[in-house]
């Protein structure tokens, strides 16, 4: 009889451990109560048998009465019901997805690991304050002051991210931004067939500029440097990409346009084509009827050598070429202040007077973009150089009777950063060793950074546009501090000074535009 009791109780415990008690609480409670009643009756029968025949336990087999047989059948029946219920519950739970919430967002994964959906987002609140208070040199006997940009507290980004995969290898990403207007920066599907061959299609970042490929939440400074003005921001098209590991190691499948894991990577893209601009809000990409080809190769040849001071070195080159048909030109802007310093709408006529001619990009275009980074412990260095060439066409003509010119603009940047609290610096961001918690003496991570960047406009450009309205060169130095409260929360502070060549005075007496001095801070939450 004790065996029956143990079996029944074990079944109930097994069912509860599997979580079925919450699902079938009422049924289990009834069965458990019934088994307790039967056990009690069995114990009473055992005691009665012991009192009537004390020596029977030793000399003879137990007497099985009709009452005992009846109770035994009931116990067996209840036991079988519990077993069936256990099987059903286990089958149902095996089909349920798993839910996870943490620093990487909210994630749902199917039980067989073949499908997953992650919900993430980014919120950036900026304060931007202009400290400029300079005037140009005297022009015609009077000092000319150019107004600084308006001070502002603004929502820089308010983004909602949905990404994941289906059938293990079909990755997707949809990113919406609601900060200033409804935009869709990313919307693509990426079939990661093999580590060395994946196909991406949709709207994404063309693999050209190194800092542009860095995540918006992972950049060292609030805004990217001047070279990104000469690289596309987003474009629509397809891209073949992949990566290879060093001998003796296995390549990793990496979805998206940037791969910082494999030792050797490549990207080949065919897109709608977009003009030089670092500003996503300047309109849709490549509607001129012509397409653009771009490519990039990048290597981290010292991975896995066992020397942390060398393993983080990477070098590569990117480029593009196309042939737009009267494509609109985007203005060039400073990084932190987002102030326009090259304006293709401010044109000049054959006599030097202002006119309303329209300048477009018409004909062959090309970019060449060498780039490198080096991360060693807390130290990080990043550099890139770009030459962007295109043909400009004016509807009315410009100085000296020219209505078409060849233009080659150039830009470069060098940035250095150091994590003073000792964490490892990385292209993909910093993770504090101890999250901010003053009660435990933990203050997060602190990164200090400095940057120099320049952009030079081809001198022939000013045969078509007014040199008093657009600068021929911008040089900027920037310093910054980033306080990582935890992996997801960062407080950033930058100061930038930009000096200009040209961009002020009159069309016949060009002067240098006053320097722009901007202080900006950002509170960022990203997951």
C-alpha cells in the first residue's frame, strides 16, 4: 500500500515542478485531495488489520479485502489521470517561446531557436549652445557679424527598433525615428547563408565611411566628423557581404552592413545612389535615375596573436562610382553645430551678381575612402580620409562662361579616445566594469576624447557658387567626455571650434566667416 501512496505523491510533485500546477491548478488540487482521502482510508484499514491479527505480518501474506482492492483501483485510476495530464502539460510547455528582458532589449525566441524578435530603442536628448561672438574683418570699412545658430534643447533621436531572424539565417531590421519627423533609417532583410557570403536588401548604410558605419549609440562624439559629409548616410539597394577568419579559426555569420568580428571582410553594393551628405533629413536618396556601385574591404590581420596591444588594429579602403543625371546637391554642415557652410543654392552669374541658377551633379562621380582604427586596452584611435569627385552643372552658367566644372572635395579626421577608468575601448562601444551605484562606490566608466577634422571644397566650385556665402574650407577641433553610467545609459559632453576660409564679406571682397564655437551635451538611453 505504501508503494501506491509514494507513486501517487511522486506524480503530483513531478507535475508541480513542471509548472503544470499553475495551468491545471483546479484539477490537480482535486486529485491531490482525493488521494489524501484514499491514503487515510488505507491507513485505517492497515491499523484495523494490525489490531485483529498482530502476528499475521510475520507468518502470512497480508489479507486483501474487497475494500482494499477497490481503493487500489481508485489509486491506480487517479495515478493514470495524473500521468496523462503530465504528458499533455509537458507537450504544451515544449512549444512555448522564451522571453528575455535585459540590457539588449526585450527578446522573444521560439522554443526551437529558429525564430527570434527583439525590441529595442534609442532616446537622445541634446542641449546645444553656441558660444560664438566674433565678427569678420572689416569689409568696406564696416565690421560684419554673422549670427550664431540658435541655442536649443532638442530630442536628437527617438528611435524604435525591431530586429531578429526567421528560420535561423534570415535576419531583418526595421528602425523608425520619431524625433523631428517620421523617418525610416533602416529597413532591410539579410540572408546570412554563410559567414563568407550573405545577401542584404533594403534600406541600409552603404559600406563606405568608417565612422558612418559605427552605431549611432557607439560613436565617441555627439556628431560624426566632417568626412561623413562626403559619404552617403543611407541608401536603398542590395549588398553582397561576408567575412573570413584567420587560419585555424572559424568565421562568424554577421548580419548587417558592418562586421567588426571577422579578420577579413568585404562588402559589394548596388544602390539607388545618393549625393554627398551627412544629413539624413535632406531628402530621399538617389532619385536621379542612375545607380551607384560601392565596395569596401577591411582587415584586422592581427587578431588572436595573444597581444592585446596589437589585436585591435584594423585597416581598409572603400570606394564608389556612379553617373547621376542632374541630381540635387546637399549642403555641407558643421558637425556639432549643424551649421550650413557650403550652400549650392547661392549661385553667381557671368557678371558676378547673384542669380537663381540651379546647380546639380551631372555625370561621373567617384569616392575613395581609406580608413583605419586601433584599439588597445583603454586607448582608441580612428582615422579616415576621403576624396569625392563629381561634375557640377549650372542651368545659367557661371564666371568666365563656365556652366560645367569638375569638383573634387577632400576631407579627413583623426580622433583619439582613452577610458580613464580602465575599461577596454572598442569600435562597438564601452561596457563599464561597475555600473553606476554611488551607494556601493561604483561610478561607471569615463572616456575622454579629442578630434581634428577638415573639409576642403574644390576651388573650381566657386566659379558657380558665391564664395561670400559658402566657405572653401572648414577646420574643426573637438574635445569630449563620455560618462557611461551603464551599458545603456551615457551622458556626453562635447566642445567644438570650427574655423572657416571664406564664406563671408561680399562676392567681390570675400572675408573669412567667424569661427563657430559650440558646447553640447547629451543624455542617451539605448538598448
